[in-house]
C-alpha cells in the first residue's frame, strides 16, 4: 500500500515530527500519525504558515480569480503560472464524510471510531478540504451542515504545525 | 467501423492462473507464480511460450518484462508496457494496450499478467508509517485518512446520499460475489457462504463499508494471452474477441488518492466518459451485455460503475440491486460470476477478466446461457480507470 500511496519519494524523516502537541491532550487524534511537511515549500509553505497563524490561505489564479485546492504549479483554467495566495473565511459545509472503525496505523489502535469530513467552501469557488469532525465520534453526520475551522496546534512537534479541523456550527 | 478501433481484431487465446491463496500464504516466490500463470495461459491457448513477444501489466507489477522474457527464453521481445495507476484501475487498460500493440503491428502475441505475494513484499490496506507526510499527503494522512477504504468511502457516501441509496444495495453486491464463489472451487471463499445476517453483523471498516464490502487480499498470479483474431480462430480455445476498450478519467481526477476529496465530481467511479467511449468502439449499448464482471475494491464502486455503464439509473439502484437480479443463470444482469475480488481472489481484477472470457467460452462455474457480449470493468474510483467488452464470433 505504501508505494501506491506515496510513490518512491516518500517523506524523509524530519526530526521527531508529530511527537507531542504542546498543550497536552488537545488533539483529536492521538500523536504519532505522520505530521504534515510543508514540502515542496513553494506549493505548501503558505498554507502551513497560514494555519500556524489561524488563517486559512489557499491558492488562486491571479488573472481569473479562480480558486484551486490542493495547490498546483499551474492554473488549471488558464494553464498559466501566475498563481497567488489568498486568505478565505475558515468555514464551509460538509460535502461528505466517513466514520473510521478499523485502524490502519498503530497510533490509531485505540482511537476508533473517528470521523473524517470532506468540507466544501462555497465562498471560495467550492474548493474542498479534509479534516476531522470534532465532537462525539458517534454523532450523526449530516451532509450540508455548516462547519467552522478549528486550528489544532501541535506546538510541541518539531517543527511545530497546526492542523485545520472542523466543528459543526450550532444552530439557533 | 472506423479503422481506429480494436473491434474484432484481437482475441483472448489463453488464460492461466495459479492456485489462489489468502494473503501471505504463497508457497513460492511471486516471480515463480507469475511464470506459472503465463505458462498455464500458453498451455490453455496451445502456443509455445517462446512465441510470446510482448508483455503488458498494470499497478506497478514487480515482475518486469525483461526478467520474464529472459527467464522464459522468448525468441524476441517486441513490446513491453505498463499501464499507469494504482490498484486495479488499469487492468482492462493493460488488455487494451496489448490489443493496440497487436492491431498496430508492434507485436503478435502479448501476455497480460499480474502477480501478487504480499507476504514477500508488504500488505495492502495499511497506513504509511512515516514521521512526516509531504505534498498532498500532508492534507490527508494526519487526519487518519490513510487506506483505500478510507479514501473511497466519502465518494460512496455522497453518491448514496444524493440518490437515497441504502446499505441493502451494497449488501446485495457482496452477497452476489459470495453466492457465485460457492460454485467455484478456485475461489478462496469457496465453502464459506455469506448470509444477510452475517453481513449486517460484520464490523464496520469505514462507513459505508462493512468488512464484507471490502475486497480480499490474496497471493497468486494470473495471465491472459492475446493474439490477432485470425490467429485465435486457429487455436485450441473458442476465441473471446475484444469488441471495445476504453480508459481514462473524468475532468481533473488525480491519481493520488490523497487528493480524492478535491475531485470536482466526487461521487463517481470515473466511468462516465470512459463507458461512453467503450460502447462507441464496440457499437453496442448496455442492453447488449449478457454478463458483467465488475471490479469490487469496495461494493460502492460496483454500484457507481454499474450506473455509469448505463445498466440502471441511480434512482433505480435499490430495486435493481437485489440478489435475484444479479445471480447466474437466471438474473437479468448476472454479476461477478466467479466470486470476484470479494470471494474468488483479489488479483487486482485480472481474475475478473479471465471470468469474462470463460463466460464467452461457456466454461464458467456459474455459466450464463448463450453469452455473446461479456463486460469486464476495472477498478472504479482509482483513475485512470478502464473497461473492456469481449464478444463471441456471433457478436462480430
């Protein structure tokens, strides 16, 4: 599986990445999962720098304004390379989801079930992002629900990083 | 018919398989199993293995054509080809590539093969155990989305949500494969029937997939020999002619499953444009298909593939996907008649291709009467996907 997922140029070890989040027990999933690497920096640096500052920063075609995510080297709508980074409101709606019951990584052995949500950002060209849906892992997940980003800091990791997680917006 | 077509010009002359094993149970090296499957296909066809002049595979098969051609001692290598993509998305693509080589004169006798011995090279379905995830993998692995079931589940969940499809539809697909495996002594799940209760009570892997919605992992090898239509008519077996084949993906579908969440049309098997080209090349439509082998990485992929190949509308899925409609010989669309990836063997779908050929020859253990058109669909949701139609002489 690992070759199918990662190819032959998988991550090189970067210290003790992901070892421990600073404020103990604040992460949704246990420590020990692969930590995000802002690599290559030209493509992923602005996003991961943004999450550290609790900002959601994505890629946009500077001539057409078309958003694209994940980042790419080239604009898919004009085949040009003049892409820019822009901050978008850290909110969206649940587009789809899964609840994982079978752990496939040792760090998750006692962490199931957990919920993975696909979140669409209607205010940013309907780009989509992934994240865990915070709260009760047994909750009913409703497609179309409004969610807001929660910036999950892993300050104790080396290097430190921040994941974007999601929680349902309470309705009145 | 355009000159730019495979229709009626190439045929499967031979098929071969090793015994299929549970994962990590292979009693001999993967390379040896690969050789034995190829030799079995040659024996089935009645050709000298040294007459093979081309090799085609998919999914980064480890047994490369130079090693195989040197070991077998073929006279001359004219064609070697690997279809891009992981999993079984490329299985029918490998057959299409081999067919194209024969039609274009690059080669005369091409073998398509796949060999797997996970115990010798590592298991599927495990998350990458690495300290850091680069590129797009940083957007999925830290959230615990690390395995094919977890990557594909949101696609199927969205499709089921959009069309109000219940778990019973997935269950019927799983039940069908297990039903047919009970007649197939080659099947790893032979003698291990599945009941609705057993399915319902099985554990979740990643919703909406229960354990029985997920393919097996197996060891073994399979091979298919392709030659020109004229030559196939002079060989031992009833030819299964290639009527059409197609491969590809929809708009902006990356092959990396870690970015699958971003595919503009998320809830698809990727066959919407591909199936259209398949039928156009074959000059046929879904109503002409007598029997279907459809790759089950997960049952939800079969659901979407059947819709996108035109067998029923999404809104009809709950009525269509019932066991009685899917079993040979009486069902209106017999499906996965060997037991498929779920219950015969997961050889990245090459076993399903062989079963499609057996249905044309009349050699299936769950034979459908009077098969003239036999469809074999490669791995859904895993682009580039691929699909192929085989036909009898009467279908030409």
